[in-house]
C-alpha cells in the first residue's frame, strides 16, 4: 500500500488548470477546422504539433521563442514526413528508420537536457505516426496524404506561435516564462559518456525490435506494442525508479481506458457512428487537456491521460470488437513488459558499474 500511495501521490502545487484551459481553447481550433472540412484523419497531427510546440516553448523574448518553436516545428515536419511516408512500406524500412530516429533522440542528451527532452518528444511522435499510418492504410475508404499530415503538424505548431504572439501583444510585449516551466531549461552541452551512449543504443534496439515484432509478424494492432513501449520506457539510466514505475502504470491505465472507450462505437453504424466518433475526438482533447494540467500533479495520471488520448485517436478509424480489444490488451502488456525488462537489466548494469568503480580505484 505504501508503494501504491507513492504511485498516486498528488502534488497540489503541480496542478495547472489555467494552462490546461488555454490548451483546450487553442485545441478547439483544429478540431472544428477538421470537422468543417471533413478530414478528421489529420486531426492527430495537428493536435500533437500544437501540444509539442507548447511543451517545447522556451519562454523569454518573443523573437527567440518564435525562432526556437519554428526550428522545432520544422524538425517535427521532417519526422512527420518520414513516419507517414514509410508507415505502409515494408517492415524492414520501418525497423531501420525507428532505430535511427530513436538512437538520434537518445544521443541528443549531449546537446543539453532541454534538447534531449524535445528530441524524445519527436521520437514518441514518430512511433505514433507509424501506427497512425498503418491504421489508416488498412481502410480503403480513408485517404491519408503524407504532405497533408505534414501540413497539419506544421499548422498546429504555427497556431501556437500565433497564439503566443497575440498574448505577447496583450501583455505589452513583455517577456514571458516558458508555459511548462517545470520542464528542464538547461541547454548547456554535456560530455557523451559511455553509459549514456550505451543506453541510447539499447533503447534504439528495443524500440526497433518492437516494430519488427509488430510489422514483421503482421500482428493485428501490433503497433500497440511499440506505442506502449515508447511511452513506458524511461529515457535514461539516471531516471528515478518511482518515475519509471509511474510511466509503466500510467501507460497501462491509459491503454485500458482507451480500449473501453473504443468499444463504444463497436455496434454503431451510419449517422450514430459518425456522432460517436466526433464525441470521442472531443474526449481525446479533454484527455490531453488533463495531461497538460496534471504533468507535475501526478506523473502516473499524466501518463495515463496522454496514453489514452494517443491510443484512441490512433485506432478511432478502425471498427472495434471484443477480439480487437483482446489483441490491444495483449500487445499493451507485451510493450510494458518489454520496457520493464529492459529497465531492470539497465538498472542491474548501472549498479554493477557503480560497484566496480571502487574496486578499480
């Protein structure tokens, strides 16, 4: 019970409702735009472009902020193009691209903690983009163009630039702190140590391996393995055990919530199915809003909200049924189990190296 209470221990000072409401207000813009034009398959790219641009906003003078967000948005556009461009290709290309993207994200730690965090955000988005493209490719009645997905991502990021510009003018052109002030702001370069590089390599191999399992074996809803693994796996050896457990439990809770909600449209057809799908898109926006509010209120609940929102939007175009939910449960457990196993082995490796240092001295 003591360990369970730690997993769900709340930090009242970490709850930020104004930030969450601001994200909800801005997020309603792409939601209604894609409803109006009838291209809901591009909504996820726009929402993630918006959310990650807000997460990566460094604050400070507006010129510096706009430049930083623009560079991040362009990098994200490249990741989006790669993910959606190869999402329906042979699984070998997916494995190779995933390995390279994940390895690059891990090695970004040498360029400062903040750049490392932003690289990890793009790493997560790349895995999600592959899953989305794979899901959309299975449905002949849904057309998804890579250039349109890139445009949606860029539009979501640009929307945040516009909103911050308006807010900057309203505040009398005063500098503003970063919206997610709890995220690391350190941009000083660090030495790329051997353990850091080794863990980046291991992490890249593991995530690429989950892609090989999912697509090489042509598993139904197999990409849930990769999404669960990338969400649950901690980004470094130094991360606390408690945070790692919170990521694992949060990913599991989010997957269960997503699976239950995806059962809602299982028996619906026609206009009612259309209405239910639009309602679930609103639910996703609300989940992401709660994620924005609870990032430092409780990390378990934050991870659950983000995981549930991602998984619902990834699989919303696919009709749901009980066998599909069974696959989703199984693959989620596999992804979390793989992450847990790798983190345990990495922890043992780190302790072994720590114990070896005194003997060498």
